[in-house]
């Protein structure tokens, strides 16, 4: 019997690529009910038909709720009886958030605050926030908004725990083949016979597949203390090697460097130097405990803290670096790439 036996899980942003992967992972488990909460009725309808066709035995576990994390009342309507929440609803496309930062704020920050307060009010046992490496040392609106979302979790964690709700975060690097990510774009460009457009061949990004990402969510639900942040140790690749790896699988159409987009970094950070002070190595994961200091100004100003940061942040520049062949092997672990190869008769 698992932690989720006969329990109810709610997934905000449940029609996105990450949310649907979590759904499929839990659907065949012994969980009692899964609630998909999102604002897109078309995606819900498409997902409903897909589940009916592919999971006729398990489909009855899934309930659909139209709502928006910006709307507290719609969250409260969907939450009675919920035990666990995976909060994946977000605006996460970097250039879009750069041009519309207040929209990113309303969904990513205010939306998270709404989820937290609705969860506490409805007696939810555990809430896990999906965050991003762009929240560490953020330089773009998306990263700043997700960093603020993390702070919403941390700032509410202590009080929420006193009322029976554990709030925690998971922080991810690049999740391969998720909606809007670069690998599906590369494959589409090859299908059209066009050059692959890359921003900077030396730019590095963490490489995780969706199954690894879901495993981190499960780990957080099972092991989180209030205010914990969980990070999976992940391999990385340069964008140049990633493009070459995709072309080794799907065909060489050439590569053209176009320069960085709005708000992009040369490399990403999953654990900052400051967080390394509170970091516990769990083997496959890092656990960063919440900063337990309170807002006592005498202690903060007079006594302070002698050591303020660890020796080195954990970044896509200093993690395990995959070469082209290693990146090819990593790509082949994704269902999306396998399906695309099968569709082209290239298995």
C-alpha cells in the first residue's frame, strides 16, 4: 500500500506536458482520485477523450475542473477532499514573460499564493510547487516570478504546517520534450528541411526526461519537511551538442547561430552558493532545508551569520557534461523522441 492509496491528488496546470505526465504516472497506481485543474477547456476535452481511449479501466479516477489559479474561489470549489496538490500551473515561456511581466506575476506569484491559502483552508496534507532553475539568480521575468513563488511557499510553510499542510518546492532544469521546449522545435525544423537555429553553441542546460521529473515530485511528496526545496542531480549538455545529437537521430540539415533571446543565461543554476549552506546530499537528490531564522532584527543585525554561502553553486557548467553521443543516449530515453523516430521509420 502506497502513501497515495485511496487518496485524492489535484494537479494545477494538469493539461500541460508536465501535468499530464504526472497524471499518467499516478493513473495506474492505487490512488483514489485525480483532479485536473486548468483554465483551458479544449485541452481538457482532448485529454478526456485520450484517457477514455487509452485507460478505459482507470479513466473513472479522473475528474476535471475548469478554473484559474488567479481565481481563489475556483480553487476553493475544486479542493474539498483533496489530500495532495502538485502545483504546475504557470506561465513559463521566457520571452513571453519578458514582454508581459505582470501576467507572469499574476499567475506565478499570486496564483501560488492562492493555491497555498486554499490548500490550508481545505485541509490539504501536502503541496509541492514545480519551480525552475531560472529561479536561482534570476535575470528574467519568468525566473523572478518563480523565485517569488518559491518565497511564497517558504514564507507560509511554518504556519501551514501548524495547520496540517506541508508546503515544499521542486526545482527543475530543462525537462526534455516538454511543451515549448527546444527539442520538439529542432525536430520540426528538420522535418521542414530547415537549419536548426541555436542561440549560443556554448550555452549549457540541464537535461532531464519527464520520468525523472515525476520521480522528483514523488520523492518530495514522500520526504518533504515544511519549506524544503528538492533538486535532482542532472546531466547537462551544450546547446551546440544538443543540436548535433538531434541531427544524428533525425538528419543533418545544418545549424545556424542566431544569438540569445530576451532574458537568457549562458548557464543555469539549480542550487545557489547561499543555498548550499543548508543543502543535504540525499544521493540522487539535494534537499535544501528552509531558512528557519525569524524576523528578529536584533539577531539579524547584531549577531548575523558568519558564513553566508557555500564554496560553489550547482550549475549546468559544473555538473556532469554529456558529449554528443551521451546526449543522443539521453534523448532516446524520452517517449517523444521514440515516437518521432517510429513515425519516420527510424527506430
